[in-house]
C-alpha cells in the first residue's frame, strides 16, 4: 500500500510538472509547427532519469521507496518516454542491440498503429 501511495503522490507531482513545463515551452514557441513542449519534456525527463539512474547504480543513492517515488511516480507522471529511454539504454549497455532496436521500432510502429486503430474505432459525424 505504501508503494501505491508513493507512486500516486509522485505521479501527481510529475504530471503537474509536465503540464507546467510543456505550457511554458508552448507559450514561447506558439508559432512553431514542431511539438516543442512534448519534445522538451521527453528530453528533460531522459536527462533527469539518466542522472538519477547513474546515482542509483554508481552510489546506491536511493532506497527502494525513493526509487518507486522518483522513477515510477514523479518521472512516470512526467513522461514515460524517460522509462522507455532508460530501458533501451540498459539493453544497449548489456550489448543487446537487436532487442534495443526492436524495442525502439516496435514501440513507435505498434504505438502509432494502436493509436490509429483506436482513433478509427470511434464513429465520426458525417
């Protein structure tokens, strides 16, 4: 139960941080066609999860509860792209290049296919 509460609290904080950062970026790049807000959140999330993972692995800096709160909660609420990045990075570090490449390709292709299927399943007004 404690882990669920840590994830919920962290997720709320991460979601608010995503909303605020992407809104701030959008305000400064409103005329751009590129989705800079989402891009900035994803890149920043990857930077943060990289720093935290480095600390966790190199210095054993976080308890199990802190890891659940930070990684699953805050960063999961902020952007799941950072988790995707960390998992793919770890596959590459272990030399599992084919699995990492498959993760990248399948996540993008199957994700877009699922989005299209879901969108297409909704009846549209004529």
